[in-house]
């Protein structure tokens, strides 16, 4: 669950950074570093949700780019733990 939280935070922060860069100075260095970071965090979040639970709604939410990881973390926080 810690991996999912970290990946979700990095995913959202990197998207915010990329959008801010796009709307302001559009520096290529930020784009070339931020893009792969965002993509990697997105994939880690999707895989971490898949591994963490069987809740179909959380799995679908994880596929939403940018905020999907955060939505899945919030949903998983509401589901009671098994066992």
C-alpha cells in the first residue's frame, strides 16, 4: 500500500509539473525528465492497485491518468481489510 501511495503522489505531482511547464515556459528539460517520471509512476500505480486488491472499481479508477492513483488510494482506504 505504501508503494501505491508514493506512486499516486508522484503521478499527480509530475502531471501538475508538466502542465505548469506547458502553460508557462515550456522548458524541454522539464518535459524530457517529467514525462518518463509521470509515465513510470502511472504504470506503478496501476500495477500496485492490481496487486493490492480485488476491488474492480479501484482497478478501473487507477487507469485514469493523473489522479487515478489517488482515487484508488482513497477507495482502498474505505474498504475493510480482510482476515
